[in-house]
């Protein structure tokens, strides 16, 4: 069984492996990424870094810092935070991009920090985007970032890999946004959750790099950990056209290898080791609009009773869809037309370079002529920060990548997602016109037996047994926005103690009253999906939750938990047993039942005698919990080095 392209890139960046070892799914290894992106969260990473016994940056060329999230905030506290970040970067001679320069992920692409055939990571969930140019992009968490600064490496378990085979040619009006919205809405999240996606097929040649970047970017919302496109002639042509912005040696080696057909390292082997294949006929996909506040369902003629939906705001922004090609298409739709009188259109380019390109082409002035509100290059309303965020009762359509309740402002607002062209058309009309003749795309899913059977080792646990009252959160798909609202994420004045007051605020405002110190949280499937924000764990720790038991988790949430010394258990059987006996209308419920956890026996025992088995945490996960997190773990290892 051969290696996938994903496995080959992991192999290239793996540390401390045997010379003849082939990296495959299931391996737990240490990786040394080419680059690590951080943004406004750098202010929280700096003190974590300083807690490591090694106080110097391992490789000053590895970190990339781009201020992009809260750039409209001119308060003294935010300006002071930005000043401290700038001074830290200057002192350590790090790659630094100030506020207004652009969204970090776009900068990674533009400046060659994300480069075909390499591994680059980010302390942000949309690092998947780098896969659009054949660079393996992975999300890491703040503690990982601090560890990479200090040691140059991070721990990782190679996920199972799924092959997405794209076939045929999409119709002219279909964009990368339509393709990924269709995939998210028609293929269950559980199939791709915590997996690496690898795209192939004859349909890829019909997708531009920008379409690929959008698809890879929003694979995060689908639930995957990465999304990798092949390195082909379209990729090579795109890279050549960015010649002035990237390192010449990397460009020369890539072009030389491609020219001389030395591409074994950038192509999957014959008969690669995929868990599943998903075949998608691109010609069957139509222009799409997601339903409000959810991505797993598209608007169609059977939705909203066929009535056009009046909007208040429209957004052309985000790392998913505010590149030059996106905004040019939107500007062309606006040419000679005006925005509806009751609608406010907000435009934010992905970077200053994008804005300059549109000014040179003449497209930028079209937005101003149409009455659009221009925002600086950054995240802004997509993360619920700055001008234009949604107020209570407002309805919007956006070219961004997330529309969880409360994501773009008030939790009682509505946000629909679509392509830049449809957003521009809707801003002109003032109403969302329900798409007609929507047909299910042709999709075929096949499964394979893995070539490597992973043995479960039952090592003696190093963790102490626990006991606590069960607190039930009965929903599946509880997001990090539900756990810790975005409006608090970049407020560094919030102390650890105060974080607990905001825990689960978007999920259930009553949670704070019901949760007590020592509780064990019980939840459904896909707990912690969404962004990589570390407060999704630290806020629950602050509230006094001692452990979480869920049916399944986002892998990024798991990294946050273990890196902060917080234990997680998966046990669907316990959830179903408890959940069936309680009022489904209540989002949070005190069960008044005590649960005992025996880590050595891998046993959960309720006070009524009912018992449930669970799988052990992996060795590295147990060690991280035992040593209180990644900081304690690495410091302990260094003591014995």
C-alpha cells in the first residue's frame, strides 16, 4: 500500500523516526513545520512561551505574526496589546505584518510562507486553506504555538485520510464556494470529522487556485483537519506569477523538479492508503446559499415558503472569499447599479495587496460608487468584531465561512452564506431570491479496509481516578462559539477566573447558574467544533468542570484540552443512557447523579450501579494531562534530556 500526498508531506517534516519508517495514518509523531502563523492571539501566546525553560525562539524564521482580528479597535488596551506584540517581534527578529496589512492566512499564501509540498501550521482553525496550493495546512492551538516557538516542533497523531475525487466540469456560474457548500450540506460531517482530505480527479483542472483555496478553507466547517489539493500545472503557474513575493530558492527547486518530472515527493503513490473515497460530479452542482445560521442545509424552493428574504446587510469579506478574483466578480455585478436603499454593504479585502490590485484594475472604485462601506483588510464582522456586526433581528448574506448563531454579532440575528457574486446581486435586489431547480449533486462514497490494523494497547494509566456530578448538555455539534463567544475572545482584560462566567453563554445562558465546581460535563457528538480558540477549554476549567465526556470531539478541541492538562473521554453509551431519561427541551440539566471514573479499568460507574466501558486516552494525551499540559510536559522532558 503506497503513501498519500498528505503522508508524504508529514514524512518530510517528521522528527526522530527510523530511517526506513514510512509515516502512515495512526502514527503519533513530532513534526517540524516550515512556518507557524499567529495573529492577535500572539499576546496570549507570549506569556505561555515565557513559561518554557528555553526562553529563546528556536528558529526565528519559523514564526509569522499578522495582526488581523480586532484591528478596528482603537481602545488604549488594544493599542497597548498591539504595541507589545510589535516590540516582541522586533526584539526577536520575527516575520511581522501590522494591522491593516491583511488576513494572516492570505499573507501566508501571498508571501510564500505556505508553499507547495511543505507543512505550515497556524494557531487558527482555517489553516486548512493552504492546501489549495498543495501546502499541507494544519490548525494548532495557542499552547502548540508557544511550544513551536520554543522547540520548533509539535506532537501530532496522523489522522485517517479520505480521497475526494472531483469529476467533470462545473457549469460557468458555479464557484468554489458553491462546491464546498454542496459538500458540507450533502455529506455527513461524521464522515470527514477529524480526517485529512486529499483531492484528486479530472475535475480539478477546471478549478482555479482561488476556487481551491475557498474549498480548502471551508473544509474546516465541514469538520476536517486538512484539505490538500495536488500540485499541478495550475499550481505551478500561480506560484510563478507570485515570483516577486517568495523566496527564490524555494521557487527554483519547485519549478526545476516539476520541469524534470521529479515529482514523486509531490504526488501520491499508486494504490495509496485511503480510508474512503468520495466521488463528486462537479457538473451536477448548482449556485448555492446556505440556510441561516447553519451550513449543513442549503436554501431551496421548499424553504421559507418561496418568499424572497429581505436583508439588512451584505458582506464581502473573510479569508474564504475576499481575494482579488472574488471582489472583481462582485464589482462587475455592481457595475452601473446601486445597492438597495435599505441594505448596507460592507467590503473588506483579504489583504492590502488585494486592495491595491483592485485599485489598479479599476474595480475598487465600483464599490465606492455603489455606496459600499469599506473596511480595512482583516477579519472584522466575520469574527463579530468592529463596524457592521449584526444587531438583534438583523438579516444578512455574507461571503464569509461561518454563520453559527452569534458568530457575526447578536445571537438573535440571521446570516446566510453564499458566493461573492450572489452576495453582490442580493445587495442590489435587497432580497435573497430562493434558488430554484436545486438538485442533489451526484456523490458516491466508498470505504476500504486500512492496510494497517492499529492495535490498541492497554497500558496502565498514570491518571488518578475522578468522581463528580454529571451535568448534561444534550445537543450535538456544540461549537467553540457556543462555549466561548467570539466577542470575548480577544479581550485580554478578562481574567481566568472571570472566563467561567461566560462559559457556554451562546449555547445556554443558564449554564453558568447550573454548573458547579467539580462537575463532569456530558455532551453529544462533535463537541467543540469550529474555531481553535483556547478559551473553549480554559473557560470550562475556570467554571470548575473537571472533565468532559462526549460521544465525539473536534480534534482541535482535543488538542486544546490535552495541551492545557484537561482530560476527555468518549462514551456515547453513557450519553444515550442519561439523555433518554431527561427533558429534551432543556439544553443544560443537572442530573444529580454521581459518576466514578476508573482510568486503569477504563470504567465509568454511576451511583445506581450502571457501568460503561471507554477507550483509554493515548500515552501522549495521558502524559499531557498528568503534567498539567504541554508546558509542564516539555519542561519535564528537557529536565531529563
